[in-house]
C-alpha cells in the first residue's frame, strides 16, 4: 500500500476493530434474539431475493442468519460512516435492522433507512430504536427520490438492497448528485452475482470516484479529488 492515505485508512480500520471488540454488545444481544425468533415473515422481494431462502414465507431466524450483515462488516460500515460528517446518512435495505443500529451510533445527524418489505420494516423496529433514525417503508425507487429532496447533500450511504445490476446502479445514480468530496459510499455484496460484479465494475469507474476498496463482501468508494487515485483489494 504505497498510498499514505490508503495505508492510514486500512491501519485505522484494523485499530477500530480492536477498539470495538467489546463495544455495542447490546446490538449483538438483539442479533441473538433475532436468531432465535421463529416468527414467520412474509417477504415481498423487489429484487434478486435470497440465494438460501426461496419461499416468500421465512422465519425471522433464517432471515437474520442468511441475509443480515455479520458483526465485522457492520463495524466496517460504522467505521467508514464515522470518517464522514455523518449528518445525512442513508441505508438502502434495512433488513432486520442490525446495520441500522450500528450506523445510528456513528450518525451525527439523521440516519434514513429504507425497506421495501413491510414485515422486515416492522421487525426492524421491534426493539427500541435510536432517536436519530427514520425508517422509510416502500419501494426504494419511489421513496429514495422523495427523501433526497429533504436535504442538499449525502455524507454516507450504504447500498444493500435489491442486489441487481439495474437496482444498484439506479440507487447510486440517484444519490450521486448529492455526494461531495467528504462523502463515502458503501455497496454490499458486490460479488454476490454476475449482475453485482457488473454493477461494481461499472460504478467504481465513474469519473467522480477517486478511490475504491474491494473487501469482497462489500466495496467502499471515495470522492475526494485531492487523494491519490487507485483501486485496492484488501482483506480484513
């Protein structure tokens, strides 16, 4: 890692993991309860759906196990969110709300989290939620443009919904005009399918993107034109 910027980002991320080893354990207690929750949810998929769960009726425990982000990557999103002003934070794809809770703790302003499946929208709010979080229900292609009109800029965005080429690129293009040099965008499951591979390859080459990091499970994008340009594949 010859770039001082990427070296600092990476080493600070590893230090963040160590510092957070015993932090936010209350959120992991919620995860544990969700992993034991046998309630059947009716899931209306608006995108590629799940590789593991084919039925529209799924146990909360199964959704949490197969679709929710693991602790390490929830912390990774929290870390990159904390590198921005974090005034306007977007999460596209609430699922059962684990990432939402991690991001809320790094959000200085308001976190807007979007979910298209009503059962997940309700399940994510069963436990007490942070006061800085607004849960948005509906098809994201309709709700995202409406919410974006509320402010002038987006500081951090996590795109973790639909998991199709069309959906991912559309969400990114909607957010793009609101990004600034201090913004960071995370895209989950960039190698989940050929469609997601294609979306990631296309998005990371956008002229407004200065630097990209591929963590395999997700990709991170920087927009500050003052940093050294590059594409990195890193392991955590």
